[in-house]
C-alpha cells in the first residue's frame, strides 16, 4: 500500500516532465524535410552543371554570371538557414536528453520510450545537419567560383585592347579607299536602324507635350515671380535658386524626361535612342543646377557667384561638354563597331571619331571642374578637382592607347560621382537652411509653427537635432551606396547590401539595423515636437481652467514635458531595435558612475524635482541667491537660470538653491515694503514733517492704504549731530515697482519740504591738500 502511494505521484511527475520536454520539440517544426533538401540539391546540381558548361564553352558573359551568382547566393543562404535550424534543434534535443538524467534499469517505461525517441531524433538531426552542411559548402564553392569568373571577365572586358590612335591612322592613311567604305557603311547603319517607329513617335509626342506645357508654366511662374518675391526665397535661398533656374529649363527637362520615360516602358528597338534621351535629361538637369548656383542673384552660402567673364567661360565649356557627350553617346553605340553590317572588321573611321570626341569630352569636363573649384568651396576644401582632373587625364590617355572600355568607365565614374556629390550637397544644404530658419522663425509659416510649439524667441525647435542627424545619415548612406554601384559593384552584391540594410547587419552579438535607427530618430524628433505642443496646450488651456496655483501649473507642465521626452526616447529606442533588457547592463554601469563621478549631477537632478514639487521659487520670481539677484527665467531639472537687472544670465545649480539661503520677494504675494529715511535741520516743526511724510505716502497710488496689517508708518527715529532723523515706512502693491515708488516719494517729499521752507542739513567736509594739512572753509573762500 505504501509502495502504491509512492509510485502514483512519481508516475504523474514523469508525465509532467515528458509533457514539458515535448513542448519545445513540437513547437520547432522541421522546415527542411528530405524532400526539400533533395530539391535544393537538384537545383544546385543544375546550377553547377550550367556554370561548368558555359565555362567550358567560353560562353560566359556578365548577365549569365550575375544570374548564376544570384542563384548560388540564394542557395547558400537557404543552406545556412538549414544548418542554423538543425543546430538549434540538436541543442534542444540534447537539453531534453540531459534533463532525463542517466539511464538505469528501473526507470519508468514512458521515460525509456521518450529516451529512445530522443536518441532517434538526434540521429536524424545529425544526418540532416550533415546534408545541410554539404549543401552549404557546395553553394559557397559555387558562389566563390562564379564571383572569381565574374571578376576575371570584368577585368578582361575593362582592360580589353582594341586599337590605338596610331593603329586607326595607319589603316586609314595607308590603305586606300578604307575611309570611303567606312563612311558609306556608317551612313547606311545610321539610316537603317531597326527602330520601332511607333514607340519613337509616341515618345516624341509625349516629349513635345511636355515641352509645350513646361513652356507655358515656366512663362507664367517667371512672370509671377517678377511681380512678387516667392516665400521660398526666405525659406531656403539654395532651393529658391535651384527652383528659379529649373523653371527656366523646365520645358527642355520635361521634353527629355517624358520621352525617356516613354522609351523606357516602350523600347524603341535600339538602346541608343533611350541612352541619348537619358543623357540629355541628366546633362540638362546638371546644367540647370550649375546655372542656378553660379548666377550673381543666387546668393547661396558656400558658392561664389560667377562674374560675367568667368560665367562665359563656364557656360562655354559646359555647353561644349553637353554637345560632345550627346554626340559621343551615338558614336559609342555597339551598332557602329563594325565597318559594315556584313563585316565584323572594326570601323577605324568611327574609332578616330570616338577618340576625338572622348578627348574633347575629357578636357571639357576637366576644364569645367577646374573652373568650378573657384566657385564651390567644398571642392576647394576637399581638393576634389585635383583627383577628378587626374582621373580624366588618365581616361583620355587610355582612350588614345586603345583601352576604350577603361576610358569610358573612368569618365562615367568621375561624372557620375560629381553629379551624386552635387545632389547630396543640395540635399544636405536645403534642409539645413530650412531647419536654421525654423530655429529663428525667418518666415511667417515658421513663426506660426514656433507659436504652435510654444517656443520663445531665443529657443530652438525641439527635435530638429534628430532630424538633422537622420537627414545626414540618409544622404551620406545613399551617396555611399550609389557610388559603390556606380564604380562597378555587382548587381547581386548591390541587392544583398540593400537587403542587409533592411534586415540588419550582424556585428558580433548585435544586429545593426540602419533603417530602424533612422526610423527611431524620426520618431524621437516627431514625439519631442509633439511634447512641446502638448506642454503649450496644457499650460494655456487645460491647467488654466483649474484652481491650481501658478507654481503648481508650472510644475505639472515641466514634469509632463520631461515625461514626454523620456517616452519619446524610449519609443525611439524601441523602433531602432534596442532591446530594453540590455538597458539593465547600462543602468548597472551608470550606477557605478553615479557612485563616483555623477554625484553632483544626481544631486542637482533630485534638487530640481524638489523645486518643481515644493515650488519655493517659480518662474518670474524676484529672488536673491548668495550674490546673485534677479528674476527666475527658467527652472530645469539640473539648474535654474536667473536674469539679473543688467540683463545677464546666471546659471545656478539646483543643489545650491535647496541647500543655501534664498530670498524670494514674491513667494506668496507681490507686496513689498518701502523705507525712506528723511533728515531735517534742528528747529523745525517735527509734527509738520511727519504730516508731510504721511501725506506723501497717502497720495501715491501704488502705496497700500486700506489694509490693517500694512499701514503707513512715520517715525521720528533719532537726534543726530547735525539733523533730526525721520523715517517713512509703507507697503506697495508690486515689489517690482519698488525703485520707481521710492523715486516718486522722494520727489514728493522734497517738493513739500521746499514749499514749507523746511531746511535740510548740509554737512560740509573739511578738504585736505596733498601735503596733508587741513584747509578751512574760510580759507577756500
């Protein structure tokens, strides 16, 4: 009977243990069964076979290699996921086995069965893990091979030798009739292009429609801006300069943009036409931006306007660059590589034209960059013109020596990088000007926004710091990524980089998610601004309807503001992907710092909370702290700002106010006492003097006369050596008017004493000479 009572709870204990062990194993279902692994292996076999065949037949090109590399990268990622999942399940299975303890002969049958299931599951997991590791190794090897083949192929194409200038001249000059044949073949190719005329005419129609619409809109807006200056000028001078200039070139930009967009979705049959329209659009935008920044009326900070002489040089080289580049786009087409359509021999006449155009393009861009370095300060500071001109000279030299692909690569990289830098500079400068205007309220809409936020004239907009930081991160990151793509980053690497930026980059045990960090910065900026709006509404609307005192309302407003900022930071950290459990480690580190170096900061912080809740001083009070005397302008968590009577600000730590002696002239009310001493000569009627003092106090409107606890008192204080000493004591309604009331009472008393011919004592000191001898008054007369 006793054995049954012992085994019964033991059996239930085993069932509970087995149920607990089964939960994590059933929760983690295997996403890689044998059928899935076979599919992955079959796809990997196909990819490997295709790569080996293309490599053997020497039919590899960049497009095929990009496709194979993308497939290999995807299969490697799937295999790594399989390895990670199997290792996790293997760890869980081992933990479940260890929790059962050592095997023995008298253990329960359910435990034995579960131990056997776990053993079989471990064997299956080891088999699956081996397969996944093998697939990962094969995919990684294939990915390495495809990337190496791509690099070799790209290097061969980039440094492929065609014909130098000397080779072209030798053929044309020494072989008779070659240039005639090639010219006729060139004309035949240009006149018989395999165009899709319908798509070309549609694109041309879109372009003409955009040209007409842009022309009317440009004329209308430019006429309107001549009559009234648009508000955009005060908001951002750089944006205004770019906008006004783009309005001038708007018809041409719309023509090229709409035509290129139409040809992109409806190909013309010849890529040359689309490339021509894209180049026209890009150079048109670049020319418009440069014209807007360099014109004398632009007034853009960081840009020196061009004079009439330098302006002519800049525009000449810019137009020469645009014209030659557009013509070069046509002659660099692969359709013109051969001398004739029936022959594969290179066209030496086209080769000479390419060299000539490339030389003019390279020197035009180099000259233009060198001239622009005198006007754009960021080019001067970074010495960018030296690097760009050097690269362009190398590009022209490579073209002359016969390395046309390398020359085109260098020119495209230099011009594209300069264009990206110009756009990034504008994207950084225009928001900075808008943010600076918001900090000072430069335009009416900025002033209205500041009023909505409840900001004072010298207070910056809260949250703009985070917007500035987010804008800088976005623009800098975009510039870096696009520059890498421009200078030859493979498409699959570019896509992988964008994917990692979206999903996060693992650095050790931490995952860095740039997009979430930028989102967190935006959330902090938005919520901090909303916190100030809430504080303004709380102070001006909600709390005014309560019966709370002014100090209580200010305390609630201040505490709610800090609470809102704290919540904004916590929500921003949450959006940025910061785990709050990691904050415990930071809090532990901060506690050590507080114990040693942050005692004063914490003391001031606690003192600030005491000031907010006890309210011994309030904003606007006239106080004296030590040698500092003035009005309280701001009470923050750490310190209190006192503005003295000479308009200087004194920052007093809150701990000094709490621990030291503070005189508050306006704690409970604004009443204050005025004491005016008056001395008269001996022999006057003392009662008449006291009556004059009493009448002067009664006549002043700011002196309290109807309160029993604040009466007007006149005292005959004492007999001095030369005068009778009287004193007037009275209370005034507002202590801030103390100096003015004293002045008014002194004037009234002096006037009354003169009218009653009551003399006041005049004490003359005995002067001394430099010799130290006393000089009598009669001697001086």
